[in-house]
C-alpha cells in the first residue's frame, strides 16, 4: 500500500484538528493544565503518531530574567533521558505563534491512559483491596526506577506527585515533567510550595525555600507512594496553612496501620522517606529493594470483562494471554500463573484501564496465598 494511503487511513481515525502548529502538529484535544500551561494531544502529521504538547507561558518567561535559558537547559536535560522505559520522552522544543498560544512549546511522548491521581481516585476503586495494593507496588517499583535512573545522571525531578506519573493502557508506568519545576521556581521566584505545584507532596525543606536535593525527591516520591497505597495523602492538612502546619507539628500515621496487608519493610521504608529531616530518609535503592522483594512471589492473574463491549474485549485479549473466545464464553479469563510477576501486574494495570477488572492472587514460598 502506498505511504500516502497508509497516512490517509491513519488520519481518518483521528478526531478533527482544532488548529495546526509548526505546519506539522494538529491539535486534537486539551488534556489538562500543568504548572507551566496547558497540555494538548496532537497529531504529528510528518511521522503519523500522536504526541503531547505542553505550552509554556511566553509572557512570564520574558518577564523573568534567565527563565528562557533555564527552559532550554532543562528541556535539553530531559531530552537526555530519551528512551528510558519509565520516563516520558521529550522530543522537541519549538516556538509557536498562533491565536491559541504564543511562546515555547515542549513536544513530548503521548501516553494513552491516565495519571496516578485518576488511578487512585477512579480505577483503583474498581478492584479488590489485595489487587489494589499489588498493582500499587508495581506502579511504585516502576516510578522508583525512573527517579533512580535520573539521579544517576545528576538530574532532579523536583515535583514528584500523582499528576506527573502516567499509567498507559499497555500497563506501562512513566514519569513526566523532569526539570520543569526549575522553570516554575524561576518564574515565581520561589520554590514549588509557594509556586504552582501541589504543596500536598512537598518536602519540609521546600516550605523553607531551601535548595532541593535528591532527598527532596525521595520525600516527594514517598509522599506520592503513601497516597497510592493508602488511598489518602500522608499530609492531612485541609488548606495551604493546614498543610504547612502539619509539616511542622503533624504526626504521620504509619502506612502499615492503614494498609495492614502491606509488606512491613515497604511500609517502614516509605514512612522513613517522609522524615522531616532529609538526612533521616532512606536511599532510593533501599526503597526499590523492599518493593522488589515484596513483589517477587508467585503471581496469578485473572480478568473479569462483565460489562465490556466487543471492542474492549478485543483490546484486553490483545494485551493479555487470554483469547477473545475464552473471555466471551465465560465473561472472564484465568487464573494464569506467571513466572514473572511484573508481567502479570503490567497486564493487570492495562486491563483495568481498558475497562475490565483484574484480580491478582499471590502465593508465598510456604504455599499460603492472598
């Protein structure tokens, strides 16, 4: 088939474009707003793929000395992470001059799925408690791997929170917005707490306008993982002042008290990661090891597709080892025992995002199950 026919067929499946920028990217829909500006899904007409485009406010960059240079530097730094399986790739930095936006725009890999905030509040509620915790541990492991790899290259994230962690319909987990917090800090002349980022996950030293470190990322990560596994944030403040006061005088409820089935070492490491003093927080590798140990058990996976239409069932069958016939015949598939538990958990996340219901069963070395 000629290339033009292939492109035409692919484009026919896309929504109608709202506008075109750089004579290449057709804006399809607004995905949401971030600390720097709106994020859109777009059609890359040159390469026949979808991308995400983050618009950056040009006025604030021009009004802030050095902010444009910081943006270029941070985009270049993020581009150095290209190809990492758990990090959203930054593909380009362009300048846009349209009625919709005037100023810089960051072209990024598009992830079809949801962010972790939506996973916690919507999708995780559709599975059992045991499955929710197991899938949470898988998401945690992938997220820690991303942050750890960046730290090895001397790159801080500075703004780890559920909105910056993405889960795809293929079950992959990716971290977005590496380095952009530094641009926000420059624009607001302060740190993420008093700027545009969510203070709910901020480290104590950020409230004091101290320079962020790797330990700051550890705190933000553990705050995010606490919310993921407990289903509620660690910081129980109800407004900005309440959040700040909790950092000063509040008492952390141990994660194990809220999630009794959670591996003790995992709970302890995450609790320590929320220490007020940065020197008391564990290193990333120790949190990774605890989560990895908790996941490396015999794992069975089954799926329930009740309420799914044929398109949903076909997508689930394509993602998993279950056939359409077996799923349609019983409304469910499995359980299947996976030699690699991470494969089962990845597929289970994808099934939930596609509209099905996953169930994870584990078996310990002594034969007891959960």
